[in-house]
C-alpha cells in the first residue's frame, strides 16, 4: 500500500500520475545508482567500496529517522510488531547479510565491467532456489530445476565469453548473490513463521531501510576499519568532493523511495519485464560509456539467461498475457492518450539518462 499523503489533495494528485511514470522512475534511479557507483569506484579515484556503502547506510539511517518524525512515508512501521527479541534474532542477522551483500556487490565494481555484472545478476533466481533447497523452504520441482539450469547455462556462456574475466571479481559477485539469497530466505521464514499474523512483519523498502540501515552501518564501519581504513587516503575523499558523495547517497536513497511508490501501482508481470529491459539497457549504457567490449557469445548467453528469467518469473501464460497486452496497447495507441504519455515519458527518460552519463563520461579520471 502507498503511504497516505495529507488526505484528499495528496491522494488525488498521486492517483493522476500514470503507472508508467512510477515504473520509469524506478528504472531511472536503479540505473543511475549502478552507473554512479561504478564511476566513483573505478573512474573517479575512490576505490573504497566498503566505505562508500557505509556512507550510503549512514545517510539512509539519518534520513529515515528524520522522515519518520516529519512525514507519513514511514507510517508503515507502525504496523510492524517489532520487539527486542524479533530485532536481535531476525533484523540483526538479516541486516548483517544485507550489509555483506552490498559490500560484495560494490567490491565487484573494482574488477568487472558493469555489463558483465548485470549478466551475472541474471543468476539470482538460481542462487535463491539452491539456498531455498538448503534451508528447506523450497521443494524439489523438475520443471523449475530445468528452467534454472537454462539460466545458469546462459550465465555460464556469458562468463566464458567475457574478455576481461576476473576470478576475484566473479567470486565477489557470487558471494553477493549468495548473501542476498540467504537474506531473502530469512525474510521469507520471518513472514511465514509461527505468528498470529505473519503480515505484522511485512515491510515496504523504506520501512525495511529504517530498521536495517543502522545495523548495516555498524557492520560496515567494523569491516571498513580492517579492510579499507589502513590504506585510505584523505586526498581521495577531498578529490571526490562532498557534493558527489551527497548526490550519490541521495540517488541510492531515492531508489528506495521510488520502490515504495511503485508498490501497488503495477503488476509483478510488468515489474519482471521492466527489470529485464532495465538490465539490458544498463549493459548497452556500459558499452556506450566505458567502451566495454561485449562478445557475441556473451550476448547469446545473456539472451538465454534473460529468456529463462522471464519464463521462470511469468510462465507461458504470463508471457502470452504480456504479448496480448502489448498488442492491445499498440492497436489502441491512437485512441489512448496514456500510450502517448508513456512513449513521451520513456523517450524523455532515455534522453535525460543518456545526456547525463555522456557528461559524466567526459569527466577526467583521477
């Protein structure tokens, strides 16, 4: 559910915004955060992914505390039955896993191209499934396993075709996927555990950040003290500048806000397809901005993995429905003003994104 905003006027305003705008907003910030992090860590002379993640979490902790006291965006936390026992037995372990996932994901930027990272992320369903088998939350299903094997095969093909393959970068990305999978399984067990009302633990992304960010920030500070602080140079921080850091943390935070407003406005079908399109777009942008070389074998492998991911998420019926909806929208494009709005919004978003990163790519590396 969307947070309520000062009664009728706010609700009326939000209801007039087309669903496509929420989707585009989420795609935009998701893409911005990935490319922005890569720029900072690899190109702008700040090779401290753990410290960067720590900064994001401290920023998120402060902002969520402020929003909880000054807005209705975090009113969802009032529906969460949070106790000391639940916090230390569930929130803290999940927060630690979330932190490890973020750290591994950001460390990957030091070794792999953005394009290859996105290809590896297509293996996420396989990681979740195998972790689910290990935890006993998923039952063996031959059809699902075959589908997952197709995704793994596609990712393996893309990895084999990677020209600048880095084993340590690959292992960091694999670690990030595994930590994230364990976190998702633990959240699932929390929501389906013994409770009079399992819904009492459901949280939107912003409320989750409210609870997890402080734990993750503490965890990251501890890791950074031993991993990056011994080699940290203040000159690198000064060179990057506070404005870049604030802009980067703001984009990461706004991605969570965009996720909140997206909930309830679109179907899982739309989200799945948009997620795949977004990832393909990021691969293309990586080629444009960094001159990343993507081999034909990689494109083939990524196409197989993406097709497997869509089928895994939607099934044949879902794919048929998506195609049917697409044909209907095309046939009614002349009569449906929202179709025109959607085209204009997408075109504008793509143009803005391209111009912004074209400017960024022109900034000299430090």
